[in-house]
C-alpha cells in the first residue's frame, strides 16, 4: 500500500470519528432550563450567628451573608425541620443546590422530593451528593431551587427539571468555593 493511500484511509477514518463525535446526542442535563433567574452576587461574607445583615436579593436566597460555625455548612441531605438561609447559603457557597418546599405541600410531593434527594434514592441514576432539601415557610412557590446566584421555581414536583437544575448548577464555577464541602457523611444520617 502506498503512503498516499494509507494517509487517505487514515484521513477518512479520522473524519468519520469526528462526524460521529459531533453528531452524538448531548447529555440532557446540559440543556438550558427555561425560567432560571440569575441574581447579582451579594458576596460570601461569614457572619456570627444572630448577626444582622442585608436583606437577600433573591427568593430563595442564592448568595449573601451566612454563618460559618458548627451549624454551617449543614450536612448534605434532607431535613424535616427548616434550615435558615444563613446556614444553607454556606452549602450553596460550596457549590451545592438547595431545594425548599412549602410546609403545606402535599405529602406525596414531599415524599417524591425526599426519594429523589435522599437515600434510598428513587432514581438509581441520580445521586445528588451536594443537595439540601428543607421545608421553608417563606417560600412564595410550592418548590424553590437555588444555587449560588441562581434560582428556579416549580408549582409541583418535576423530577426532570429538578435533576436538570442540579446538574447545571452543582459545583458550578459561580460558587466561590465550588469544590469545598462539609465533612462527607452518608446523606441518610442527615435526614432528620
């Protein structure tokens, strides 16, 4: 075989691989999610518990003053008692995603959220290692999601949208300490 034929075949093979690589379907979690709101960062100032601070500029809080003490950041997982924003914002600073629901949300919706965000996971393909689920009396929407400087609201449980928001925002470079996190403990120990 001549060098010319060899290189011609090699070029055709490379073109074939390139075309198949570019034509492959993109992962669903990289899709844009309509309705996500980006907010101006209010910084990541650490404050003492109980200290006064500016009002947060987003609903659910997505940046701003927060605690750094024994309570914050919180262990990743699902909570039945409300976590204040001064605690969960530290988790967002570490690249986490917070999902808050109105306490009056239907129990089947709460159960679906818990099954999605805490072990044993309802979706074996989704293991949200940097997520907080908490009830929140101040929610304006039944379900609100936040990561550092981004929020998203839902009127009811939507697994696809929750997973998409999580994948698009977990450990995102917007978070000041996106690769930090609290002590890695099993999430089911954090469920209260």
